[in-house]
C-alpha cells in the first residue's frame, strides 16, 4: 500500500504494482531464510477496495507463492468491525 498519512478508514487507498508487491514478499522470505528466522510473513492488501475481489485474491495468491505464510485481505467491513469493538 502507498501511505498517504491518513487513517485507513478514510479511504483514498492506492496499492503498488503487483510485481513490486511480490518482490517485497520475496525479499522478506529471502531475508528470513538467510537469517534462519522463524518470523511469520503476513501479506496484506487493500486491493479489494481499489481493484476488486478477484485482483485482491490474485495478489494474495502471488504473495503466498513468493513466500508469505499468511494472506490478509483488508476491507472497510473489517475496519468498521475493529472500530465497533
């Protein structure tokens, strides 16, 4: 995600190109492997709001293929639930 300095709940999100997204996950995976670490790599995307469900899932699948252990699909519904709790 590109950071705008505004809270997530205000919208106006932009996401990086899928190739950059994959490269970042792959770099984290390589670093974890090189260090022998057991850190969990979590891939998160806001693409649901900017590109739709199919693209968001495609990005998370690419992240898992690049080495992510967990895929997290950010959504306005999730933000609203966090605020309520």
